[in-house]
């Protein structure tokens, strides 16, 4: 079963890369779910993240930025960017954590508490709300990210969705708890 699952993930990743990878994925549950699969394929199912951001650029599509490690106890992490079908490591960092804590307490894993498919659903929900409440037609994704509190309190983690009007202007920021409930609109 595990072999079948891994084969299916590899097939999906190859198909996505052949069709444009993360750059062409739409800002919805299916598109962000595909981005999650690409991240898992690149960094593994057990990767630990402190930062994950999806930024949309009209010219080149999605840009995915992550700070990730497969060994939290090492306190060493890499910052990576995926754009135009290429992964680039932008830097290496060393975490500093309070004494008596574990590095993993300040990190999250995909599929654990965080689900990019759910983040994609929240982008769709935010677009609908912006259209209904503010009369803004066709708002576009500016940025979506997972906000991990600096104190490591996972209960306060948030999904953040930033939308802007099709022709520019004010950026609207929606903050949601991991349960998908809107906590703040700015």
C-alpha cells in the first residue's frame, strides 16, 4: 500500500511539473493541495517548517517560499524558493530557541495540523466574502501563508490570506484559525 501511495505521489508530481508545477496552480483547494504534494515530494512527508508562503505574481505565477528542516533537533534550517519550475536555496539559518524547549515545538508539518488544501479553500471563501461585502469583482491572491507564533503556541497558529482588487489598490487581509474560522479582517 505504501509503495502504491509513493508511486501515486511521484506520478502526480511529474504530471504537475510537466503541466507547469506550482506556477500554474490556481488559488483554490485543489491547486494548493497540489502544491502541498510538490513540497512533500521535495522535502519529504516528515519535513518540519517554520515558514510557508505562497505569493502570486501575475507575470510568473506562484512563488513558494519555505523555511524547512528534516532534523529539528539540529536547529539548522534551509530557506528555499520555488519559482518557474526551479528550487533555489536562498540561505541556511540556525534557530535559537528558549532553554528547556524543543525546536519542533516551534515548527509544523504538512498534514499534521496544517493542510494547504484547507488554505486554498479559505482563499476561495475570502474571495467570495470580498466580492459580496465590498463589491470587489475578481479579487486576486496576493499572498497566503501560515503564521506560526514566535512563542511556539500552536493553538494560535493562523492561516493568512491577502487579496487585492484585480486592478490594484488596497490589500485585504483575512486571518483564520486552523479550524477555518475567520478571526480578523483588515
